[in-house]
C-alpha cells in the first residue's frame, strides 16, 4: 500500500513538473519578433507595420489586441496618439500580422511603441516593442484638373499665432476640420496629422457633411468640389451614400433612402441623434410639384444608414401655419428659404433644434414635429402675423437674436450655444461689424423667454460658415471666412474669454473657395481609439 502511495506521489509530481515546464517554455520565443514598415498608403500620415517571427508564432492564437502609441515631439502640447485593434480586426497572412499606424508626424522620424496583448494560460500578458517610422514632407494632395487651383496647399503652412500653454489643461487637444476636399485632423500644435489622398474621389472625400465619432469619421457623400452646385450631384456619381472611414483609410458605405424623395445629397453637417444615431441634413427631390427641397430635409439615422425618423422643415412650418389658421403665401418664395446648417437632439424633452440660416433657429418635438419655439429677428418677414409664428418666438430680454447663425450645441448647463455670424440673410450685409459667440439661456423656454447669458467678441467678422463648441471648460471657435474671406482662424478660449490658442489658414479670397479649408470644426481626442 505504501509503495502505491509513493508511486502516485511520484506520478503527480512528475506531471506537475511537466506542465510547469510546458507553461514556462510555451512562450520562450515571445520576444523574438521581426517588425518592419510596410507602407502601402498614399497618405503621408498613414502607414502600417508587419510583425512576424517565432515569437509571434508562439502566441498568435492567444493574442487579444495590438496597440500603438506615437511619441509626441519634444515640447509638443498635444498628447500622444494611441489606438488599439482587436485581433479580429487585423489581417494575419502566412504568419505575418499587419498593424495599421496612423496620425504620424509628417517629415519626421516617428517613435512608435507597439504593445501585443495575449493570454498565457489564463494570465493576461503583454509584450512591448518599438519601431521608428520616417515620413516624407507633407504635400497636400491636389487634383491638377480642379478649377480650384492648389486648393489644399495652405494646409502645408498653418500659422500658429498663439501657441498653446503647456500649463493649461485641454479636454480635447486635436481638431477635426471639415474641408471640402478631405477630412483633416490637426493637433493643438498646429500640425496636420491626418488627411486623405484627394486623387479622383472628390465627392467621396468632401467632408462638409461629416463628424468624428468613436474614433471614426462618418461622412455623407456630397457634391464634387469642382461641381459648385451644392444642391445636386455631378452626373454619374452617387451622393446618397453614408460612409464610415477608419483612420487607417478603410471605408465602408451604405446607401441612404427616404420614401418619397429622390436624388438625395448630403449637405452641411452631421450631429449626434437620439439613440446611438446621427442627425443628417439632406437635399432631395420630392415626388410632388414642389420639386427639389433645398436644405429642408433632416433624418435621424444609424451609422449603417437605417432611418429612425425624418422631417421636412417645409412640412413642419406649413402644418403649423395651417393649424393656427394662418396663410403661408410667400413664406417659401425663396427656394433657399431654409438653408439648414445645424441640427441637434435635446434629450431633456425629446426634441430637435435646427438652425435655418435664412429664417431662424427652431425647436420641434421629435415624435410629432410640432413647433415648440423659434428664435430669430422678429423684424424680418417670417414674423408677419399671417404666418402665426410671432407668438412662438422666444422673447430675448437683451433684445439680441441670432441672425445668419451656424453651429448649434447645448453647453454643459443645457443652454444654447451658437456662432452668431451677424449676417443678414436677406441682404447678405453685416448687421454688426463682428461675429459673436453667444449662449442663450433656455431656463425659461417654457415661458417663451430667453436672454444672452454670455457673448464673446474678438473683433472678427466671419460672414458665413464657422462654428463654436464647448470643450471641457474651454471653447473652440472656427472663423471660417475671417479677414475679408482671406483667413480661416481657429481659436481656443477659456470661460472668461482669455485666448489660449490661435492658428490661421490662408483662404483664397474668391467666392469659390469660401469655407473650403474648414467650414466647421470639432474638438476631438486621439488618445484612446479602439477598433
């Protein structure tokens, strides 16, 4: 009996030692990797690396994700770009794992740290590696056939006129610029860090109607930049596709359709919708005698273009006038009476607020489409009593109203923040000598009252386009057509109006190039992107 016990003990000990040895040696070669750059992308800012070797072979079936981090330049204010890829989203071919790298500095030897995460018999482990990637000088892509000569060249020489302070905390230290020729990402040091190749995909890269969300770009196909008609698509091109673009350049697209409408074209903006969805603004042709609806259509859609709800601003206002016993004669006489340029969802009361540049700001119920209020200059034609909208106009205690406005958002207090261009939509003349960043209180909107509770005036007039959005305790402003349309000025200010950062991009002072470099801007983060 004692002999059997000793034999059992010997066998158990031997098996345990064998398993321990296997576990200890199973990843013995885990540091034996070959990492080489494999640059197959036309963009200066996008590359990739191939990882291979015995070390990878040892763990390849147990890798969970691979991440990279680009070391910021010395004295840079912007944080490191960090991104991770789930192993299921990466390509592994013949034992070679390809990892995309994006947002590289141009004309620079980038230090890129790579971390491979894997499971070792139930224990999470990681292997750090690094590689240097040298990039060429950034030459902004330009279609030599375009009628807009050297459209993008000024992205190569952004002028930082006030450097960001390293002692200041910035909630967002990158900017997403909605350029007519490509989405552009710039850092808080004034360097372009990402841009697509222009090539012949001009309507596919037109970033007018786009947003940066969850580390990806959601972009609605717009008109070709050479086709300056913003209400129709160039013959032979699709303009109703909603694209999802990853920063490694990967694209997918889904066709958006609205019952009763044809020839849909995305325009102006995309903003967050109600339920993990997006508000998209559209032109389209209605299957009635009304013909084309210019800037009046809005839809709440998923990122695969599934439509959750949709509205026609003409129908909303026409229904209101008829219900109130009014007469809509003349209200829609101007084919561009609406010119919707911004739309946001308000979760507090399940409503939508839209900026109709040529009329007013309007809030309506998400479910019913009923008008809740309008906000605009009551000296203009829309406030004639026959339209029955005057009693729905929020009364401003300050006597100030938005006019020719852009870029609506709700600030951290739930109040309405907007860029007040101060451009009369009827005459195209400046109402004031400067444009204003304003916040309108919505504390008493149920009493049909508002007041301007903050106003920032830097002495800059930007007649059209432009934007403002809160970023932590700061505000990011984009004057798209400043200095007589010759400059695009980007600023960061704090909540006391102190300027923290400023950069300028030269505009071509011609009507065809207004707003071209960044008609609208979003502050973004680049330090936790996950695919």
